[in-house]
């Protein structure tokens, strides 16, 4: 039994309820009760939004889900859904990692990072504004969908590039098929374990560390206020502080008493700044 | 545990680059790598939101055709060794190593490596530059391992070899190949000639292991340099940048001693020394991304657009290191970056 590991927020965006349902059940997600305009489901650190079909709806749903995340560095976003495949040799139901997204309307290309190690086959994909059927000759990428470019532009606005993934499941070879919910469920269920393995690796590999921890940043902020520092002085203080923390492998807690110190005028402030800078350069 | 792909797991290939021999060579060298076709290398290399140090975990190769300028006049932050016609080029952008003090982190938006495959165009541009050099009494001095470490990549992209063969036939050209690699063996079947300087950047063991990530040890670099000297190449040693680490005097004096235990001082062409310096905008950009190296947070001074230790510190370091060196090598052979 595979389980999803914690601490990193995972945001999944699907276009259709049929795509979302197996995930909602597998992860035990609950619909957010007071939100009516958006189909948002969540549990612990996993959330899922059903966007509706099309890149604009996908971008709106992604923005809704990511605009206020507490820690962008510790959030991954995945666009999961069905796609059409030009190459009839690729099997239906295959889950693929998208390494290039082209927006058909603007002809712009987007390149998700491919740093995370995974075992999925990779493919390029074009996002169209309408259903693509027989016009294969106009398609230069391996896959087609209607959401990825909207999802990608929106998510990379809010979270780091390398935390954004697009995983697509091949549902057809561009035939004019009506979506069969049973078939969709079957295919998604068959790839769920692979999907979970992928999310878990993504969660472990999130990369960017904040240049400075939140607590130390808050200490520096308060000091800047107490000392009424100019922007240049603030940068100097920050540099000294980071250099100090690296050299001494410690935090800035020792600076806390300086907030309480009463400073009456400019002379006292610069005196205090000198003392602090001196300590930080040790 | 490493959750990243290995280096060069993916090749981004400009469509215009497909027909070049180097592209074909790299496609067969990395036959298992995933191939992603692109219109222009900048679409990948300069896309917004990239994180240099994250990309260093799994570097990709981007194969492209260089358009526009192929050769540049030397920058103010580089030593010209008194050569009036100092130029550099950029056949490859970025480096397999990851030195904390490397300005490429601030200069480029990406850590992925761009290989420009249209070598013949570089040679043509160099021919023109030779003919049009401002000082006809001096050769065109061309640094070819400038925004990269070319020799470190030689077993993958054999450009040093091509430049060495090209320069062999040229009068009025002197090329410098600067490296931290221990990869001399990939050149050792070429016969030496005096239009090439092989320059090894060296650092004390403790400095290299802490600040020059993924580079070969001092010992291996010295072995490489020493073999090149034995084979008859003109070798330069670069003690640059000298970093202001605690106990720097003892560390660097010991390092100079170690170097000349392995390298016959009289056979060295020259030595360059210099302290840390970087374009202030680059340093600012680097600091936005990382706070894990004290060398980036030293209280430097800014003069014009260059950050470096204060003049006083620089003078002190340069004069002490020169003094250590002068017990092995003629002062005239020491080029100090001030
Ligand atoms: S070897 Fe040179 S180019 Fe490469 S990372 Fe180090 S400083 Fe940068």
C-alpha cells in the first residue's frame, strides 16, 4: 500500500471530475464546505481543484489554489489529467511526464524542469483551445490537451519552477471518442501507485532553501525598525548577519536583547549599529 | 539520497544545430538521454524562474548555434598579462564545477551548459580578429576557457583539441586554456606548440574542498600540470582568487610550498595571482539565491561596479603571496591583479 508522505504541500489540478474522483477517494479528500465557486477538495497537506475544461479555467483554478500558499518553496503543483496522443504506438493508459508544453494559440513554448528523477516516459505536449481530432498534421508535439499551458503559466507565477509538474495519462489517439467514465476510472486507478511514487519523490526533492530562516528574518526586520536603518544599511546588516550565521553555524537569537534597548537619537542609533555590526563580523 | 536525474540526462537541441558534427557526436555520446527540440537556446537557458543551485543537481546540455558576436574584447575583471590584443570567446556557457565564488551564478540565469556547435564560425571570427587586431606587433591573445572550464568537459566536448589544432596553423595567435580539471590526459597525445598556454587554477586543499565544489583535488591538478610541463607545454599557474580564509597566511604559504614540491618552478611560464572580485550586480543576484557560503557575505567594498576586499586587504594579500612565490620564481613572472 502506497502512502503519501507529509510536510510538503501538494496541489493537484485536474480538469474533470472524472479525473479527480479516483484521487479524491484514494487520498480521502473532503470537499471544502464553504467554497462554492471552486471545486476544492483537501486533506492534510494535499489539495485538489477541479478546474473545468480549458487553459483559462485551469489557470484560474491554479491561481486560486496557489496564490496564498504559506511556503511556496515547500509546495508542489501537479496538473494531472487525460491527454490525446498522436503516436498510435504509445499505449492507452500510459502516464507520461511532460517536458515541453506549447501553447497552440500563442505558439509559445514552456519548459518544465526535469531535475526530479522519475521512471515515467516523457513527452512534449501542445495545449489547444479546442478539441483536436483528425488534424494530426498540425500537431508537432507528442501529446495534446486543453489545460497544461494555463496551469503552467499560473503555477510558475507562485511557486518555484522546479516544483511544477505536468503528468498526463494517454486516453486516446486523437479519435473522436466519447469519454467513457468507467474507462477513465479504470485507467487512472491503474496508474495511481505510479502517481503516488512520483508525488513522494517530488515532495522529498523540493529544493530551494530560503536564504534566511523566518525567525532570523524577523529578528533582522525588528532590528532595522529599532535602528531606523536606511535601505543600504539594511542590506549591510543582512549581509553581516548571514556571514555570521554561516561562519558560526548558528542563528541570530543573540541579537534579540537589542530590540529592547532604548535609543533616543541618531547618535545612539549609529552607536548601536556599530556594536551590532562589530559582533556580526566576529 | 539524490532525487535528481544524473547530469546530462536531457539534451535540448536547437533545430538549427541538428546538422552539425558536434551535435551528432553528442547525440551518440548520450544516446540514452532524453531529447527535447527547441527553436532557440534562450527559450530554455533564459526562461524565467530558474534556480542556479537547484539546476546544479542535474545539469542539462543545450546544443545551439551561436549567432551574432563570436569573439569579445577582454573584460576589466580579467588579467591581460600585458597582451594588448586580449580577447575571449564563449564556445560553451557554464561549467561542470560549482565554485562558491563563481560569477557565472550571477551572470547566467541557468546552470545548464550551452554548447555552441558551429565551431567553424568561431574559427572564421578568430581569423578576422587576428587580421584586424589593434596592435599588429603582438599576437591576438584569446582566452578560450573563459565562461566555462573547457578542459573539464574535454572528454565530452573535445573543443580544446580543436582549438589547439587550429592555433597550430596560425601565426599571431596565442590561446589560453584555463582549467581546474585534472584532464590533461585527454590532450596528451597532441604534440605541444607555443601558441597555447595551459593554465591551471590552483587553491589550497582546504579552500578547494570547501569552496570549489566538484573540482579535482589540488594533488590531481598538480599532477596534470606537471605532466603537461614534462610534455613540453607552456604552463601558467593561477592562484586566483586568493580567499581571505582564517589563517590565510599559513594556509597559502604551505600551499605555495606544496605546489613547488610537485612543479619545477623554473619551467613555469608565469603565475597570476588575484583576490576575490566580482561584478556587484552578479553578487547581488547570487545572494538572492543562496546564503550558504560565507565567501559571498564578506564585507567587501564596491568600486565602480566591482566588489572586492578593501584596497588595504588586497595589497596585504598580494604582497604576502608574491613574497612566498618570489622564493621560487622570478618576480617578473608574477602577474598581480590589483
Ligand atoms: S571552475 Fe571556474 S567556471 Fe567553473 S565553477 Fe569554478 S570558477 Fe566557475
